[in-house]
C-alpha cells in the first residue's frame, strides 16, 4: 500500500441473520438477485484457497510491512468465507440446490489449483514447488483485481439501498468495502515474489488471460444455476440461455437498474490491467470504503462485541 493509505488490516467478525430475507432480495429483479447470489456459492471455497496459498507464501516475504498486510488479508478473507458459507443456508431455505455447482468450484480450487494439480506429483519437488506457489499467488492477484473494482462499484452504488434487503445489502457492502481496503495486497505480493519486472508484467498478463474467462464463466453459471430453479417459469427459461445471452442480459439489466455492473464495465476493468504502470491503488477509494465500514450495522455490532 502507498504510505498515505497504509493502515492495519483487521478482521471484522461480522454476523448476519437472513431469516427475513426474501428470495429476491433486490425487489422485482430476479436476474440481478440470482447473479449476485451465485457469489455465495463461489467465494467460500475460493477464499479459503486464498488463505492456504498465502499461508504458504508467508515465509518467502522479506518485507515486514507487506507481511503484516498479507496476514491481515488472510484474516479478512477467512471471515468473508464464513459469512458467505452462512448465506448458503439462506439459499437452501428457499429450496435451491447448490451441490452440483459447489462440486465444480471445489474441483477448481482443490484439484486444478491445489497442491497437486490434476494429481501431478512432480510439483512436490522443490524445483517446481516455489514456481507453482508464485503462479497461484498471481492467480489471486488477478482475481483480486476484480474484487477490488467491484468493491469500488459497490461503494458508488445507490440502487441496492433503495430496493434491497438491508441485511443482504450490508453483507455485500461490508465485504466489498474490505476488498477496496486491501485491494493492493495481492498485487504487491505477486510483484514481491517475481524475480524481474519483465517477468512480473508478462506473467500477470498471461494470468489475466486465464482468470478473466474463468471468472465470467463462474459468475454467469452461478446465476444460471439459481435461475434454473426459480419458481417463476420465465426466470427458469433465462437460466437455460447460453452464456453470451447471459452476458448480454447483464449489460441490459446493469444499464437499466444499476443493480449489477455491466459486462462492458468488467471488460474495461480488465483492459486497465494491461497498462505497464497499472497499480490497484488507483482502482478504489480507501477512505470511502472505511466510511462505509464505520456505518455498516454488522461491522458496528462486531466492534461492540469485541469491545465487551
């Protein structure tokens, strides 16, 4: 983090009660509701994977401030994972089946991106182990670019408070505010572990070429998975559309309601990553994120519980 923005990253041990949260927590907008609710299925396993990778990277960090930031990042991501795992109960209470999608997410993070990807025992050798670890740190950095820009999008968003269930809105805004707060950590760690600036630049472009389509697939497929189970036949038909049609609808609904970011917003964010002088510090407003965290009902309750 830059000197003017650096501060201690702390985990806020929030809790949420979704007993009164309706299936369409964004009123009259099943598409946006289902697309965003798909995040509850993707993040718990993904963020635990972040924590495992970063715990393995800690011994390689030679900068004390960066190590402290990485430790704070790990603590925050662990709380994020637990919060979204609890939100899966809300989805199941509304009669939604999650297992098939969750199996695909588990395969991604435990088999494809695990310690022995696809069972390749060669990566246990010291000659490969560090390279595989740095590669996965770079994957986290590419993913965190999207969580950071989506975090700033959420900080600027006003439609959720106008039409959304307050508890679910607070869950996502609390989480995304913390993504803005720690948006530079993954990028800085990847740069720290790369041996040359040229290698860092080339590697992060190659990784983004892999990560962007994966992110878009899992976001769209999460939404489709839930839409296919919606009680409304019209919504179920939307869940059977091909991926390009889902992205086109994301664009239309995003422009119309501002409840979701548009597809072009995500593409433009990806293109900014290409610039040689790119740094995520320029992708968000830390003060704005901290201001939300200071008024978040769940964060306030967590702080009061800790104080007592």
